[in-house]
C-alpha cells in the first residue's frame, strides 16, 4: 500500500529534502548542490511537495506545487503550478497514482492546476485528466515555443489564460 504526503516547503525537514533530491536526480542528473540551488531560488515557503511513498517509506514518485495565481478572462484565481513530476521507476503507474491524488487535492482546495510540458508527455497528463490549452487561448510572455500548457480540471471554461510569473 502506498500513501501520498503533501508537505509545505517551509516545513520540510533536511532529511526529506535530501531524499527528494535523490529522487529528482533519477530524472534530472544534476549534482546535489545544483538541485539545492534550484530549490532555494525557485520554491517559496507556501509551495508544496507531493510524495508517493511505499510501506517502507521509500519515495516512488514526486512533484512540487507552486503556489500562484492564474488570470482567466481577467479574473485572478488561486492555483498551483505542477512541476518536477518524476517517478523513480517508469511505467509502473506511480506517476498516475500521484497525479490522481494531486488532482483531488486541487479540487478539494478549489484551485486550478497549470503545468508546462513537452509534446511527448501530453498523453500522460491527458490520461490523468488534464487538458491541453490551445495556443490561441494563452497569454504567457515567458513561454518558450514548443512548450505545451495544460490545465486541470478538464473542460475549464475561459477564453484567455494569462500568467505573468516565470515558467517553472
Ligand atoms: C513522466 C513520468 C512522471 C510518468 O510517470 P510513470 O510512473 O512512468 O507513468 P505511469 O506508469 O503512471 O503511466 C505510464 C504513462 O506515462 C507516460 N510515459 C512514461 N514514460 C514516458 C516516457 N519516457 N516518454 C513519454 N511518455 C512516458 C506514457 O503516457 C505512459 O503510458 P503508456 O505506457 O500507455 O504509453 C515518468 O515517466 C518520469 O519520471 N519521467 C521523467 C521526468 C519527466 O520528464 N517528467 C515530466 C516533467 S513535465
């Protein structure tokens, strides 16, 4: 049996931070120092870490949730930006399990989710109830070309999505 823990960045212990870095290194092989620098410069105390954990306390999948606001048709909505999604072993359903839990967390907390990904991962997120936002409905200045924007929940009704923070 697995369980999911969602922890505020400001409350993360040093040991857990070390374990998260080890998990992230399975997907992005940067040094521990460079992972730490990234975390220090990109995460605020109100951002969240979401961890899928097995019976032995091993982290199987991970993502972070950036506390941000999205503008949909000129109205600001508290939302979370999903990033750094990774599973220590691929195609075992661990990524999907963590996504399902995070989706229900977003729904319970009445927040939209937004994420940016490459084309090849659109299927994974779409299979997990996220929806690709068509480029004509996006106004995000710092978005590189070829990066896909996805939103949760599916079928969100709006004409224009604006976000002026940095793309995580
Ligand atoms: C993307 C990722 C989190 C998915 O987690 P997972 O536990 O492997 O996925 P699940 O087992 O729950 O689901 C399997 C689905 O994931 C997708 N997937 C998994 N590995 C993939 C890969 N290398 N390329 C493209 N899609 C992949 C596929 O849609 C797959 O479905 P399929 O088997 O029907 O093709 C995981 O593969 C990973 O850690 N990737 C490296 C880090 C990364 O790129 N993260 C995304 C940042 S936006």
